[in-house]
């Protein structure tokens, strides 16, 4: 049960956050007391989502989630540990501003300590290049093609759809004949700031190696555990070749539980149908009708 003192302190703190951060501070669900703050440094952005328990700050700490597509596991753990330390060291106190400053500090230190190439590589390390730890995506003995000479395949975007404030959108590019092309597609996609700042960008690719007939394939959850494997499995069962599929999700503050996997799979399937990797239902009906007439 919330005490009057806790509610008063929460109202005062929230007013201060609005005054300090203006439009970067937003209300996700006022009734559930869920809020988010967008912290930006240069081209990098982290969204900090917080839920204030009824007994915050006297007895409870805020519950928080970090949303960003480029923050890798090791760096995420470091930042989350720092935020938890702030909560522990300031029990009984209002800490939202301290949490925001910690995220800002993390971005500043990251920007100061990493060169442009190192920052760019953070977007790429989540692609396991050949499943064996090698960073070569070409068959053994094949000549390496300079990236400047590699063409970026066209990227097609699906229609976004929303369920309980979470929005999903599929993207597809083909033909992709190498992991270098997959990287180039991702870089191009991430030039769109809205997509780059999605809560998750779930990715899977499947490339046929013409020399052996084997497949180069991999996937990444981008924080949405077990989602990418489902997309890759979809590529496998429909035998989609030389294609990369990405599904962006913008979290709206309401947990969708297993429904999120259904939406991610549907977004991927819609893109495969749109581009002919999967026959849509209307085409199948037409083919069956033609066959029955011939009989």
C-alpha cells in the first residue's frame, strides 16, 4: 500500500524529471507508473524504462529496463550493475535523476574511449560470421572482394502493426550472397534512426554457398531471447535462400508474453510472402482451381 509520503515524493520527483529532461522524458503508463527516458550522446541512444513500485522510495527501488539495439551483453551487464549499485547505495531516496546521469555517463565514457571503427564493430559483433569463430565469409581459396565493390541489395519494409502499444515491422533484403552483404544491409537499415532505436531488431539470414551446396546461416535475438531462432527456423522450413530478414519491435510498456513470438514470426512470414519466398494463400487457391478444371 502506497503511503502518502511516498506518493508525494514520487510526484515531486516526476515533476523534476519533466523539468530537467523535457520531451526526452515520457509517460508509458501513468496508472501503472511506468516511464521512460531517452538518453542520447552523439549518434548513440539508450532508452531507460522505469517502473515505480507503490512503496518507492521509502521501501522499494525502481525497477528498470535498458532498451537499445546496439548494447551487447557484456556492456549491458556493466551498465545494469552500475544502476543496481546506485539503487542499493541510496535506499530510501529518490534515484531517478541519479540513474539518468549514470546512463549519460556511460555513453560519454563509451564515446571517449572508442574510436569510430570500434563503435561500428559493436553493431557487427552480434553476427557470428561462419559458426566457427572465423571472420571470413567466403569459401576457402575464394578471392576476397573489397566492400566498396559489393552491391547492397534492396531493402523492403513491411507495414508496421501494433498490439497493446508494442509495434512490429518486418524488413527483408535479397539476394545476399555473403555475410559482408548482411553487414551492409544492417548498416543501411540502421541509418534510419527509428529502426536503430527499436527495442529489439531480431535478425536471421540464410546463404547458400554455391561451391559446396552448404548453408551459411545465423541469427541474433538482440535481447528478445529465443525470437531469432524462430525466424531462422522459418527460413529453413520454407527453404529460403540468400536472404536476410529483420523484425523490429518497439516495446510499448505492456508485456505480451508468448504473443510477441507470434507477432515476430508473422512479421517475418509476411515479408517472405511479399517477396515470393512463401506462396500466399490466394496463389495456392488459384493453382488448386486450375488443377481441378484440368481434371
